[in-house]
C-alpha cells in the first residue's frame, strides 16, 4: 500500500477487475436470465396473481357485508360488491401480467400504445 | 415414540417483558426482540460499514453500498422523477423486511413478517402515506386516477367503483402476499422437520427436502422484500405522476 504512486493499487485493481470480468464474460451474460432468476420471478408472479384474485374477492365481499350491516340492505350490497371485487381482482391480475405494474387507470397503457405506434411509424 | 408435530408453534408470541400501560398490553415480545435486532443490525451495517469509507470498499462496505445502490436504482426506475425524495423510506422498508425475512430463517428465531398484523401495519402506513402524498401533490385532481379518460359515461358508473376497489385492496394484497409467503414457507419447513423427527429410519428424505426448501425460502425471503419495496415504488409513482 505504501508504494510511491497512490494511484498504483487502484490501477492494479482496475486491471484485475477487467480481467475477471472478461473471464466471467460468458457466464455473466447469461446469469440475468438464468434458471434461478426466472424461476424466482415466475414464482413471485404466480404468488401475486393468486393473492390478487383472492384478496380482491374477499375484501369486496367483506365491504359489501359491512355496508349491508350498516344500511340494512341485505343481501344487495354483498352481491354487488362481490362481483365488483371479482372484476377488480381480474383487472389487477391483468395489470400484473401485462406488466403495467399496479397502476390504477389506463393512461399508462394509452401512452404505451401511442409510443408503440409512433415507434412503428418511425421504424417503417 | 409418537412425536407431536406442531408446525404452527413457531409463530407463538411470547411476552419476554410483560408491560401493561393503561389497560393496554404493550409487553416486549419475542417478535419485538427480533424487530429490534433487525433495526440494530441494519443501522450497524450502514453506519459501521461507511464510517471508514475507503475508495476501494471492503466486504462490509460493499454490502452496504450494494444494498444502497440496489434500492436507489429500484426507486429511480420505478417511482420515476421525484421519487428519490422518498428513497430513505423505501430503503428502510426494504432492509427491515429483508432482515425480518432472513433473520426468521435462523433456527429458533422468530419471523415477525409471518404475522399479518406486522405486514398489514407496514402496508397500511404505505397506503395512507401514498394517498396523502397524492392528494398533497395534485389536490382533488388526484381523484381523476379513478376515472379513465375517454370512457363513455355509462361505463364510468361501473368502472369507478371497480377502480376504487382495486385501489383500496392494495394494503391487503401487499400485506397478505408477504405474510402468506412467510407463513407457508416456515410451516412447510416445520412439517418436514417433524417428519424427519418421527421417521427415524427414513429421516434422510424429509431432511433433504427441508434443506431444499430452506434454499427456496432464502430466495423467497429476498424476493418478497424486493416485491414489497418495488410495489411501494409503483404506488409512489402513481401518487407522484397520476401514472
């Protein structure tokens, strides 16, 4: 560490990192799409879809039940909110699968569609 | 010979220091103990690792810097412009959940993220916080989040309740996802552990499965912390930009 030029160990390290990266080049290129990471992300997506569907229905029905109890409109609140819950769940699943994140609303899709159309026009 | 398998016993809350204030049970529990350990560990990691910050980082400094960069990158790409303002919150959240998940994998430890009340408290905090940020930024224009533009008025009657509902279930999905993952994984570990204990001759089979599940759980622990943080970023993005 006490070699005259303070930059010397850094240069040395830079060289070693470059060599290591070159040596690992083939494997690092594939690692991001290796079986482990794709397995993990599909596992996460599967969990997310299941939870999304289930929770939306349960919470919707629960809110309907609470409204019924509060306003005495049994069984209409529960029935309507049940179907709304199913719809909301499917909407969220669709969003999760199409990669729109969890964004409520459609502006993102509209922008993406517009961008895609523009891109295609530029490309052709 | 009969060994009772109690896979859910590991989730029992034990009062370590009983404490009652004004009729409220605020005892210091094993759950709180692990939370304290998690907070102390994260703080120690970040403080100690960067105290003697070197240009060429050592092992611990690398860990701290990598987690910092990982979260910073996640916030920047997912929360979008202006999201970095909330980086400290997301970083704290990510590290807390990550440490909670992984500390729970140490045998005889306790997984506080396997309790719905813990994850729900985190999720509802995020939900309320994000809603307040959205309203503070955009005023009542924030409500336009629920009304997609260019939709006939007849459909709006149906769409607005659906959108509202899908917004309101966020804290539930966020908390249940983390809680259910942790609960299921740890229950599975305990069940196969119980099989190994009750089948001495064939113990190698359930034991082997347990080892494999343990690796899977390590993956799930990191993955779920990541999902929790990334969804927080996406919610923030919604509130900051109205998509």
